[in-house]
C-alpha cells in the first residue's frame, strides 16, 4: 500500500470520528447562545420595570399598570360587602309574622378604575356600583376628570359627590359601622354632575362647585330632577396633622399621629324656571323646588382612637310657579356623634348616636338612634379585609310619615314600626382590593 493511500485512509477515519463531535460542539454553542439571550432578555425586562420602562404591580393605591415615564398609570380596584342582617320589632305593632326578619345580602359591590394620563397632574376615576337593595342592578357613580396645578389649585369636571356632608363623602368601605348613620340617609346628597374648583394648602382647603344639584347622577341635561342651577361651597381648616388623606376614613390605627380638622359647607339650588326642570304637582300646575342645605363638623384622630361630630340642616321649599300661596316649606335638622377605640392592634370598638329633628308642623316625634359594635381588621392597619358586627336601637317611632318620605333606613336594617324600641343586629364581611 502506498504512502499516499495510507494518508488518505487516516484522514477519512479522522473525519468520520470528528464530525459528530464537531456537530455536538456546534449544538452546545447554539444552546449557550440561546440561554445567554434569554438571560439578557430577562435582565432587560427587569431593568425596564425597575428603571421606568413600564410594567405592572401593586402599591398603596392598589393594582396598577404603568408606562415607562410614570405619566400614564391605570389603577384597578373594587370592594364587596356581604351582610347577614336581623331586625326585631314589636309583635303588637307589626304582627307576629313580621316581628323578626333576617337574611343575607350583597349590599355594596363596587368596581373602579382611576389613575392619571398624559401627566401626573391629570387624574380620572370611573366607578360602578351594584347592590341587592337595587335588585342587583349596576349604576354609575364616579365619572370625573381633574387637573391640578403646583400652587394647590385644581379643577374637577364630570359626575362626583359635592363637598357638602363629610360622612357622605367618606367611602362606604371606610365607615366605622356597617353603614352610614340614619341621619346621613335623610341628608344623603348622592351624586351630581358639574364643575368644581378647589384650593388646598397645608392647613386650609376650600371647594366651590356649580352643578345640576343633589341626587342628579346619571341624568340627562333636560331631566326634571335637575335644578336650574346649584352652588356649593365648603371650607376645612386642619389644626393638627400633616396629611389631608388622614380624613379619608374615620379609623385611626394605633401607629398614626394626631390629626384634626373643622369644616363647614353651604349648598343652594333652585329649579323650575328652565326647560325640563318643571314638575307637575298632580293638580295640573307646575312647581319649582328650592333647597338650602348647610352643615358644620369636626373630625379628630389619634393613636388608636377617633371622634367625629356633625350638625346638618336642610330647608326645602316647593313653590307654585303661578305665584299662589300654596308654597310648602320644610326644615329638617340632624346630628351625628361617633367615636372608635382600638382594644388591640386589630380590634376596634365603636359607638354612634344620631338624631333627626323634624319640622314642628309635621306633628311627629323626633328620632334618636344609638349604635355600637366592633371592627376586626383581618388585614392589619388596612380596610382590605374587615369584619364588622353592629347593633342599633331606635328610641322612637320609626314608621312615621317623615321617615317614610325619606325612604326609611334599611341600610342599618331599620324597617319601621309605630312603636319605640325597634332593634337591629348586623354582621358584615368586607373585601377590598
């Protein structure tokens, strides 16, 4: 065999043995490159999230989605309150089949989205509400936008609650009891549509609004429930504390400092002089409605305790458009005094007294209620998961005409009876995210 043939055979054998190894090495290099690419991609994504490149997460405001600049942010949140309510009435007043009523309900279910767009100074909120009390129907609550300047001035437009009554303007999930007071039910302003200009400094804030009037949420511009014009003015003075956000709820956890404020508000509206706002009185005549409401209140909080008090007044006038003397005027007053005290880091006891003082010519007794109970904050220092138990006692007749005109007090399980001493018991589990 020649030397040339030997070299050729040796070269072929080397290739046959080395080719798989070379292919295997090539595959290993490819796998390593792909792994390095994945690591690099994951690192870049983490860098984007941490360095302002956009992403999602959760903070004190809730779950959010944001872009890289921070100018655009979308929060998503919601809440559900599930209740087991009991009502005890006098058998002689309502009959043996109605003296005890109990059952479960989803009284307050809400879903909202809020945040800022284009600039952190341009905020918005859209909120929906559903309740068994409304046969499960869903309605719009907050639908507004707001722009704020660095000097403390802001302007809000859309549908929102006018800055009249403090208790009404604190969210349902952040009350002391299962629900707001019975006095607040009578004065409940609901939602309105309009414009509001506000100014806030370290110790003072003021808001003025021009709107369609109280309880005009989700109404058309020609609705008969709207006023011709309505004006609201509210001022608050903070005498303790550094954060206005402290007054967004009634609770003060044990790790919070002292905070306090005084407040007062006026609201006046008139209707019946423009198209759509005239109301037929049943006798073929049209009437106009004038309303003047006002309030003063004080709110104080400390390390594990809170106190709130308010005096409320409303003057309602129904006037015949033809100028006759058949005008009807009613004046109603209300008062609320409540407080809470933490017995441990997660257990809070509370008590509330509220009263209603009807117009003298209504010939009905005034109404007084006392409530008490406990909150257990399953999620410490947070309203996210909370259990509430509450009892309420009515000192007076709760079945009079004045109460009926305002729809009763079913939120606190009061159903009404023509005797003193109606009692209720309620348990509520709340989840908020």
